[in-house]
C-alpha cells in the first residue's frame, strides 16, 4: 500500500475522473419551421404536416474528449400551442394559358400545367372546390 503523505493518498497519481464536474442545465429553444407543402386540399396538407412535422427533439447521449466528459439530455417540453400555426397558400398548379398556332386563339392547356404564385390565376379554394363554385 502506498504511503499517506501530508494527509493525501496518491495525490501525484490521481484517478482520471477527479476534477470533472456535473451540471444540470435546462435550455429553452424557440424554433420556427417553415414548410412548403404540395397537396390537393388544405386538409390533405394539414394531414401531411401532422405526419411529417419536425417537432420531435431527440434525446442526447454523447461524449467529449474522454468517456468521463459526457452529456445526456432529454426532451422535457414541446412548448407546442404557444404560437398558432399560420397557413398561407403560395402557389397553385393551373392549366397553361396557351395559344393555338393555327387559329391564334387562346386556350387552357391541361396537358402542360404551370405553377403560379399569382392568386388571381388560382382556380381552387383551400378545400379543393373550384373558386367559381359557391361553397
């Protein structure tokens, strides 16, 4: 057995874990996600968002330079519901406004669609019904 010198034992060869400290840390993150969803109706888009939404925070279990330096963490609060989900239609795929080369008359080409951000050109309500139809 090694000697006890000045009230210490193996001070010159301490255990590698001596000197490490532990902290419990609770840190709040605020994350705002923006999605672009393509669907026939807003209801379909809502269902897709609910299925694929990125709100899950993964638990943490990692190490630093040595196995003694480690971090663990767990998801403790979603904070979901604090802010409302904001929906804004940004584009719609519509038939291409084309011109017949023989007659020079305009027609809607349903074979060659076009995405438009211009809400005046949109043809569908959020529920998938035609804008001209009475809801």
